[in-house]
């Protein structure tokens, strides 16, 4: 196996969203902080993840405080549209390489493809259910936080996945203490600074040689998953209807 290349498991976000098995396309984990359990699945703990010790200290510091929240809103319309999900899955298979998954570390950039494509930041919380007869990854629930693109240029001189990753290192290195700030993040930069220090954090990427296909695939993934850290291309969702209440109380 070439040095720096990943080893790991198989999953597919689109297939998983649309009720499929999700066992499509290669997905990988790299680095010395990855642990492999007896079922053959690759797992990574907060304490072993780069930056995990700092996050653990912050969690202990604020253990008695109100918990910060990750604003997840799922747009059901596209998730329930099986034909649209299947078409997106087919297009990713046709135009994109199998997804690769890495630990989102500060020194990862040199191991990433210097090619155009799509990328995602995915947080994988610690807890996982033990499910009989299934790989351990079946009981975990990763959270897709951000979808981006590199090199969606018709001139052929666009960006690359490697270059784009370098722009996110300052967010990955930010203090986890920002999770307990009173001010809610509004801008893209504020959201990235607040939530990318979560651990374990994974970086998913796929290369796409036809640059004209990148932007459309990115937009469709964002509208399907509605990642909380993306600002543009998110789906329009209906407002919540709460219980009726008085306009004022005496």
C-alpha cells in the first residue's frame, strides 16, 4: 500500500440517506490515532484524535454548564425523493472517484489529492450502538457538517482539494472553548471556527476530473443533507409550528 494512503471501510452518504445499504465506494481512515476493533472496523476516540486532549479538558471545565448545541435540520422532501437520491448516487459513481476519509489533522494536506473535486467535514460522535450481525459502523451516527468544492472552473486553472484543505487548518486548530460562547455564530467563518474543533473530525474527499460537473454535484449534496455550516445552496424549509400561546402574560 502506498505510504500515506488510507485503509478502511466502505459507506455512501447518498445511499444511506435514501434507505440503501451505504456500502458503496471506498471510504478510508488514516493516521496513527485510528484504532481498529475486533470486528475489523476502524474507530477513533476523542482522546486519541489530534486536539482531543484539549477538547476533553474544555468538556470537564464546563461539565456543569448548559450544553452547547449543533443545529441540525433535515429537509425531508429530498430525503424522501428516492428517484432523485438514486440519480445523485448514479452521477457520483459516474463522475467522481470513491470517497476517501482521513483524520482532519493539521498536517494532512500533503496526503490529499492535488486535484479538483468535492470534500466534506464529518463529525463522528463517540457513542455507537452494538448491533447483532452488523459491523460496528452500522450503530454510529456521523454528522455531516460541511460540503465544499475545489476546482469548479471551466478554464481548468481552478483550486484543488489539497489547497482548499490548507484554508481550513486555522478553524481546525481553533479553541474548542468557542463552543461555550454566548454569541450564536451567524457567518460561515463563525460557524467553522465554532464547530470544526469538534473531535473526532473526519475529512472526506472525492476527485472529479470533469470540472464542469463539480458545482452541480456540490449543490445537490448540500440540498440533500442541509449541512449546518454551509451558508449557500441550503434547501428552503417550512417554518416550525409550535403550540399556541398568549401574546403576553400578566
